């Protein structure tokens, strides 16, 4: 695919879907505070279940609305309170199990890192592979959940750049864009890379490929 065609696709993606999931939820990850990092980890845990991403987002926002914005506050809530909040947000199929996971993860973060994910980063010596491994020790955070967390936290954790997860790279391939994080990152300014990744993921989740290609113009289509 030609460079102009790639540029048009990237512009169409950012135009249609260019907001990170964390930004949509009002989580300013660039601040890199214990609260925003904890809120985003909870969101990543919810997003990684096989459930509609809009429901996961609504549930994550409900946790914040209840004031459970730190590991300490989440752990202090009762299982019933967390379960009811998740259930009322539409997170019904996983509410009881997820309520336990949120409590277990909060307890682990308190015991190991004083509730501060920046300390996890330091324990990992800012090594991305080690950061992912430590994140996966949290209950409910598997490889997918850790990747979701790392994909957007790279705005604050510079050692991750450029980081792209499998979901974003698969969507990039389907649109004819580069299929490695390094090549994909070259398509945009550094600060726009997390936005591009979020746009790619949203495009796939919302089955929006044809509309993105149509918005990019007739010469942007490709056949894989």
C-alpha cells in the first residue's frame, strides 16, 4: 500500500475513533498517580472478559462513582456491594467472580506495593516484559488484561514505547497498515500512538472496517 493511502486510513481511524478508552472514562494516565493507575487496571480487568466493551466501560465508571478509586477503598467495600454495582451496570454474567477478583487484586497491590502501581513498575526495573509478568500476578489479569493496561499506560511509562497488543495489530493488518508496533508507531506522532491503537481496537470491536476504508477514499482499499 502506498504511503498516502496509509496516511488516509490513519487519518480516517483517528477521525472516527481517535479517543483512548482511558480518556473516555476521564482517567488521565499521563498524570501517573496511584489513583489513575488503579482505576485503569480495574478497567483492564473488566475489559478482558468476554463481554461487550461498552458494558465493561460502564461497569468501570460505576466503580469510580462508588468511590472505589484505590486498592484500599476497593478492598474495604463488601463483596455484596461490588457485586451489586457490577450487576446494575450490566456486567451480570461475571459479577460475582469479578467482585472477588477486584478484592483479591486490591489486596495483592496493598500487600506488595502499598496500593501504588508505580512501585510495581520500579520492582520490574522498568522492563516491559517484567512489568507484564508482575501485572499477571493480579487476580483476573491475564495476558490480554495486562496488554490492555500497558497499551494505554505507555503515555506515562516511556519504557513501553512503542507497545501494541495483538488486538490492535490484527486490526492494523486487516486495514493494510503495518503489523508491528515499531512500524505502526511511525505512522503518527509519538503522543498519538495510543490513540491510534485505541482506534484500531474500536474499529474491530465495532466492525467498522468498511466505513473506515470508505472514509479514507477509493484508493485505500487492499486485498489481503
